[in-house]
C-alpha cells in the first residue's frame, strides 16, 4: 500500500513537472522575444560582442560563426567555434548580447581549463552511449511487453523488469548525473557573461543589467526544471524496481 502511494505521488509530480517545463520554456521564449526588440546601448551585434570578449580574454583560437537556423546557440570545444543563431549573430539587442556573452562564457571556462566543464565533457560521450543503448532496450521492452499482453505470454513480467525498469534506472540516472554537473557550469557561464558585458561597457545602465539578468536567469531555469523532472522519473523507475526486487525475496 505504501509503495502504491509513493508511486502515484511521484507519477502526479512528474505530470506537474512536465507542465512546469512547458511553462518555463514558454516564459524563456517570451523573455527572449521581448528583449530581442530592446537594443543594447553599445549598438553592437551579438557576433561583435562575442569576438571582442574573446579577444579581451586572450582567446584567439575560437571563431564565431552564424548558424543556418534559430535555437542552436552553443560553444563547441572540438571545433573551436561559437555558433550563434541569425537573430543573435546579427542583432544588437539585449537578448543577443546576453546569449552571445553566455556562449563566450563557456569558451572562457575551456580556456581556463576549469574542472567542471572538463568533467562534464568527459562524461558526455559515455553517458550518450549508455542513454542510446538503454533507450533502445526500453523500446524493445515495451514492444515485447505489448506482444506478451496481447498473446498471453507469461514472460511479460520478466520482460518488464529486464528490458524496461533496469535500463530506465540506468538511463535516467546517467542523464540526471550529466544534468547535475551541467547546472553549475551554466550558471557560471551566465555569471561570466554578466561580468564581461558590464566591465567591457556593453551593458551600462541599471535597466540593461536587469534585462540581461532576466534573459540569463530564464534560460538557467530551463536547466533546473529539466534536472528536477529527470530526478523524479529516475525515482519512479527505481522505486518500482526496488519494490519488485523486495517482493521476489
């Protein structure tokens, strides 16, 4: 009885968190759109700001390039480039300055060989492989389970445990670990962004500082919600697995 109570509490929490993720993502998008129409006082584009911050920090091996589509802003340490969406690359808005400076923040982290970002990138490949294998196993498991239920196979219970619960615990556990490591890195990149924008004179007024903070905080909150949701799903899979193991003893 106690298990089912916690199971449904977690299930309800996950539904709530998924809804909140949508709300937070929508809020970030609205914040970005709003401040995309507010020019920064320096009148410099995201690309110009990114290049100047890189130069100021002695980073000469990173190029700033324009992406072919929106929503793909990132720093790639393997290719040594910062890719900015067209609306960030060409715009001289508060939003463009904030996003561009944030991505440069990651380049600065790599330039200083900070432990957090090196640890995250070391985890990225193995966690990606684990997640891909686990996801395939879960898809196979759900297919086998459906066939078992339709055709009355008595192996569906074992299928559920081996092909769905165990991979689910591994996949969501690995994903939660990666997101947990990522979170302070993202906040640190935003801190660096705000500091660089202010000290280099791209952001000068109190209104601009508040606007920049709103853009970066709204972006960071999407990472927070993703982590909390993943942890809740991980807990649900783990609870079910432990309950089954306990009942088989």
